[in-house]
């Protein structure tokens, strides 16, 4: 308690573990007055939670915290793959979605390793062979960056997490 929720002015009203990252916002144009997004990597909880509220950021945070508490109280996650091909799964007991609980079903075009690292036109490449993947004309190629502090793996992982979270909305 007492910590800001992301970069917004609101102060958290919940006892989140230190390992969480919280964001909050409002999007009047989309019809969602307030939302809270939480990335949790704490013990047996590794997930992304988003809750919307018609009332306030605090109401959205409380709803997200209740989901976290449900996930944390699960006596032992029993993940099902369901439709996820990227290695994600959903606990059949508490309904928590979590990335990287299964081996991805896709295979690298070059070496055959299980991967969901990058794709082009339905084909996949692992991190080691991503430089061999065809690029779209407008696509940024990390190999073109001459900056030793840049980590394409960290960027790709963050982007993948965000995209999977967006795709999972409504499948909870």
C-alpha cells in the first residue's frame, strides 16, 4: 500500500507483492473509464491481469487484486494448453492464464527447435535464427542497431507478453 499505480496520481490501496508492475489509465473514447493492468511474477503466480471499471481506478485495482489473491491461493496450478500454441496455459482450478508453462507447438524453420520467438507468414524462427527471417519493408530489424546496450530479446519478450495479454482479453 502507499505506492503509486504506474505513473498515475492514484496511490495503491492493496498489499501487492514487491515483484508486481502496475499501470493504470482511463480511456473515455473506448468507453472504459478506468483500468488497471498488473504484471505479476511472484511465487506460483506468473501472469498479466487487467481489470476495467466504470467507477474508478481504485475499483479496477481492487478487482485485479481479488484475481491475484484467487490465483495465489490456488492449491496447485493444473494448466491446460487449450488453444494456445505459444506455450501459454490456463489453470483449470483458478483460471489463471500464464505464459511459458508448456513448450511452444511451433518449430523453427531452420533448426526445428520449439519456438514462438518470431514469425513471418505462418512460419516461425527461434531467437538464434531470427536474423534469417524475412522482414517486411517497414519492419525494424534489431540487427541494424549498433548499440551494445540494446537487447532485442528483452524487447521481443516484452512485446510478446503485451500481445499475448491483449489476445487473452476475453478468454479469462
